[in-house]
């Protein structure tokens, strides 16, 4: 007797490399998806549909109208409601599958919470848009021997790499020095087409499924694709794995230790800046009352969002973080946070 609905999953169990044994492993699997934007939406949807038993969705952001061309779990009603992405995604996935347990976590992945959020899962999937979160994931993965899938999409291009600590190259083997903020094109500056995100998210989901079902013999081969040029290739990173790096060879964890990272960050694809929590947790109900005297307010149990100045929206989360929309100027964002939160 199987622990899952055999009829529902009959087409994928008939695929011999997965089979009934693989399906049992998927049902028992715990997977964390970091970031619920373009990539994370696709990954989470594919994994929920595949029958993965537990998904933890970690995201710090709110859906915006400009997300809708590629972020498949959200619609116009979610944007209007001001629901955090992780929560809106969980609601959508619950309609797709009643057997998957989805745990939405509305937070920024930081050195302070990365170990708690990621160490108890079987596989981690990268749905983020920033290097700080990716390096935190890499360090937790290397520290706890958790396989993970790195993915990125920009313009019409994408890349995906499955990483098995101790066996394949890790992210730091591939990128020894993280790029300085603002030095690389982002989906805000270079744009992105929806199909690039769909392809990368789908390949990431396939890699995650292979890691759960096992054995995954092609981990460490990076897919690089360009949909506009119709070019697809894989790059064998085993020479990098042989050399190793301080993180995967010598347990050097600069992001987890707090030696790197932790600054205000412009949010990819948005005219917005995230300002880290300064004062700790916030009484959202009281804040909503205060900000209602300034401008229109949307409030729920996760956030308060207010039109505070001309063209500027301030969203404050219960953990004290704020996102200032309508500017990319970090100093101005900090100023707005201190003006309205008194921080
Ligand atoms: Zn490494």
C-alpha cells in the first residue's frame, strides 16, 4: 500500500527512473525554496504538483504588478491585497494540492536565521535574485551536507547548477569573489522575459527531484542557455570541484559569520530598497493607525503598507524590516524609514 494517491501520480511513477520508490521519496521529502519570485514560483508549483510532502517558502517581498508577466503563483488580486509573496504562494499551492504541507516564512534570509530555516531540509532550491542569499544558502548547505540547486535568469538567458557538498563544485568554487552590489546587470536594468524564468525554474525543479529520488549522477554540470540565441550547453565543473574552495574544503563561512553582507539592498526588478530591521518586532496595528494619518494604508497580519509621500510607498513587516518603493536611493530609503518608524 503506497502512502500517496497512486492514480494521481501514475504518469510520473511510470517514468522508470522515478518509479514508485521515487514517489515515496518525494512524498517524504522536505524542501526549502528560498525566494518566491519568478524562479521560486515555478519551482514551488512544480514540486507541489510532483507530490513533494513539505515545502518551506521563504520570501521577504510583496507581489507587484510588474511581477505578473513571470511570477506564476500570483494574480492581480494578490497585488491589490498586499499579501506577502510567501503567503499568497502558499494559498495558491493549497488549491493545487491538499496533500502538500506548505510553510510560508515572510522574512529576509540572513546570517541570523539561515541555519534555523535551512538546516532541517533534504534539499534547498535557489529562487533568489541576490548573491548574499545565495552565498548564505551555499554555506548552510556545505556546513550541513545538504544538496541544493542554484539557478539564475536574466534577459533571455539562464543557468542551473545542482550542487552536492563534498562531491561537486560549490557556489564559491564557481564564483570566488561575490560581485560588488550594482556591478552586474539585474532584471531591473537588463530586463527578463517570462519564458527564461519558466525554463530555469522548471530545470531547477527537475534537479531537485533528481536529488530527492537519486542517484543524481549529473550534479556539477551547469546548464547555460540563451533562449533568444536558441543555444543550450552544459559546462562540466569537475575541475573546479577538484580544486575546491575555502568554504567547501576548509569550513570558511564568511557570510554566516557576518564578515560579509547585511546592508540595505536594492530589490531586483523593482524601484525599491529593503532596509533591514533596526528596532526589532513592530506592533503593526498601532503602526497602521499612526500611518493612516499620513496616507492610504493597507494592513494585514503580515504587513502595513502606506502611501507616505508623493510616489513613495512604505511597507513594514512584523519582523521590523521595511521596503521603501519608489526610490532606488539607499540613503533616501533609510531616511524615510527613520521618519515614519522613528528608527
Ligand atoms: Zn567550494
